[in-house]
């Protein structure tokens, strides 16, 4: 059925503003009058999502390929389980905390492309430099630098991506981007596994990852040339100044932070596989690739469901992903593989649905800051959880499992509360 009008609402200083615009006015608002004067089509927005998706694909080949072996590489250089947990968590903390600043700068200056380009260069070029690291301290610094680069570019990139997903569907757009992203996350570890299979070693693996890093940067520069103003991809709405984010935003941040705190970072998982010989060395990247494959599939599947049923789908995902720790840390080869599949499902939700939901909670002109605040809180919780679980691993694996499961399940009541709140 063709609707003749659209209903818009936005909260402003505690009040609700409602107005109905006829279809003709919606078309006028959706135009980019300052450039060509033509209406931005859904196909144009879709192409932008695909382009950024391929940037992420090549980028993930690079740094996810590296992350599949950083745990064992640190162990080879003499690091302990506590060091691996703290380094992984601290890298996420710095990376996510920096997003608070980079997101604010993006909104304040409007330089979304500049922040994105800078971040990708730092993010990607730190990886092949790991081939030159001779001490775990140097390798740790490069791992942290890689996370910092990702932090610089992520809020600005997600803000640009959110403009395109309005017309193609928030969940589907972010889910499709995540799926392409995770294709790279599958290929990266498989490339590394191939290198290890032919006895190339960790250093050669890191060096080879320079190739996809350069490919990602090339596609990014093409996207910048073709879409200099991504904000034109989103239909304009009335811009109202707000004094702060809604309480729904903060409840949502608390819920996803609990999930982050209970999520075991893969370097610690791979450290466990290597230390207890749960998985042969050359199979560790393959397990990571399996998790990334489940990440991609779940991002598409749950992204579609998000567009239809909303935040309720995050409750289902949280229940599923909370089960990964017992399988990963208590099981043998087969059960550990199941655990990694569940781990990947949770990651798919974190990287797609959670970002899509954010775009619906905040005004268009504050999304960079919102993604920055969101990611800073998420990263701080990730750091605390990673550090705690790294310590628990050296003391008692059972305690690590209990911590992971209980903390993740604590997010469910908050999601139920958010679901009951009015828009």
C-alpha cells in the first residue's frame, strides 16, 4: 500500500514534537539542492554501503589475520596469560576511549573523511610492522597502535555509513557492511593459516598482510573521490538542539557494556588453545575464520530481523553468545569449535545490530559523538573484563567461565527494560 504521508517525531528537552509531512514535501527534503539538485536514490546509498564494505573486507584481511596469531606470537616472545589478557584489553580500552575524542572531533569539525582516512592508515600499517618486533613489549605497542587507528576512524565511518542505511534499512545496511567485513575476517586467518602450514612462521604472515592493507587504502581513496559528502545520502529532517542523550541511550550503553565485559578476547582464547594443545597451531587461525564466518552470517540474518522486530533480537543473541565460554575453555577440539561459532554469533551482533540501533537513538548531527561515547563505554568495559578474565585464567579457568556467562546474562534485564520504553 502506498502511504501518502510520513510521521516524524523527535524528543526535544523532554517534549515530543509530532508533525505530518505530505509525500511531496518528503521528496523535496530528500533532495541535495546544494549540489546536483537530484534526489539521492536508494541504489546510490546502497553502492556507498558496498564500497565501505569492501574497504572493511580488505582491512579485516589485514588486522583480523594478524589478531588470529597475536596471542601465540606474544607467547612465543615470552608473555604470560595475564600479559596477553591485559594487552588485549588495554588495546581495546585505548582504542574505544579514543573514539570518544575522535567522534566529538568529527562532529565538531565535520571532517568525517579526514578522520576516517587517518585512522585507516594507522590501523592498517601497524600490522605488517609486527614482522619486525623482537620483544613482546614492542609487539604490544604495535597491537595497541593498530587499535588506536581503528578508534580514530570508526565513529566517523559509522556516522557516514548511518546516512546511507536510512534508505536501505538500518539493520540490513549495517548487517551487509558487517558481512563484507567478516568475509575479510575469514580470509585473513585462512591466509595466515596457509603461511603457517608451509612453515612460513608468524613474521612472514605479518609481512604478507601488507598487501591487503594497501588494497583497503586504495578502495577507501576511491570511495572518498566518489562520495565526498556522504551526509547527502540521508533524507534531511528537522534539526532540533538537544541538551543530552535520552535515558534510553544510557540504558542501552549499560546493557552492551555488560556484554563487552563478559566477552573473552580472541588472543586469550588462542593463548589457551596453544598452551593446553586443545587445537593444533595451524588450526587456530581456522577456528578464528569459522567464528568470523558465523559473524558474517549472523550479521545478515539478525540485521534483517532487527529491521522487523527491533531490539528484542538482541536478547536472543545475548542468550546464545553467553554459552561460548564453557565450550571454548572446557571442551576439546569439537566443543571448542562449537564455542567459537557461538562467539562469532555474538560478535556479529556487536558489530552490526548494536551500531544500527544507535543510529535510531540520536539526532543526525550528533552521531559521531554518540558513536564515540558508545564505543568508549563499550571499550572500557571490554578492558576491565579482559583484564579480569586474564587474571582469572591464571588462577582458575572455571572462575573465568562463570564470570563471562553471568556478566553477559546480566544485560538481558536491561534489554527487556529498553524494549518496554516508548520511542
